[in-house]
């Protein structure tokens, strides 16, 4: 699920274990399944991007369900060579929105927005948390 413009899009070392709540399972999981299907069919990044944009235009991909959230709290996560083992965090999936609507990326705000463009009809706001899934302390931004 790395962003299409990510330099590590095809990085085989990436491990991003994510857990979805029921609302995210109904909507956000469809994005992962679509990308996986295209990758397994041998599509290059540009073809996948074109096909996902076309699916969005045809309204084949759902908007995030109200309350859709997920979390990545595993110490074993590896989100890329630049990010490494990023922070334990919650993710809130909402229809396309500006960073300011959640106070993201502002000094002192715990809310982070990775503002890379994604073709799916969502914005993901991230909130780092103080513990890993095993209960041990996790570094905070």
C-alpha cells in the first residue's frame, strides 16, 4: 500500500501490518485488494495508477465509511528504507480533506498527514501513539 509515487513502492523489505476496524474493512480494504490484484497481474506502477484512477472515476471504489480507522502498532513493521520502523500509530480514513481540517502537520499537533497524492478517494490522518501492540513503550514524534 505504499503510495504510487513512493521510491520504495516495489521494495520487498516493506512490512506494513495494518489492522482495520469494521468500517475500514468495508471500504478501505477494497483499495488494498485492487492494488494487489493489479500487481499480481503484472501491471507496472503507471498502469496500476491509471487503472485505479479509472476505477475511482467509474465509482467502483467506495469512499471511506464513517468511522473508518486502522492501526499499525507492530514493532516488526518496516515502512521503507527512509522510514524504517516508523512510529506506532492510528490512521483515520476520511474522504479527501485538507490537512488543516484536522490540524495536521502544525507545530505541536499530534496529527500527521502524509500529503503524497493517492488516487483513492481518501485522506489518511495519522496519530502516533506511545505503545507498541505488545505494550512496550514506542518512540513518539
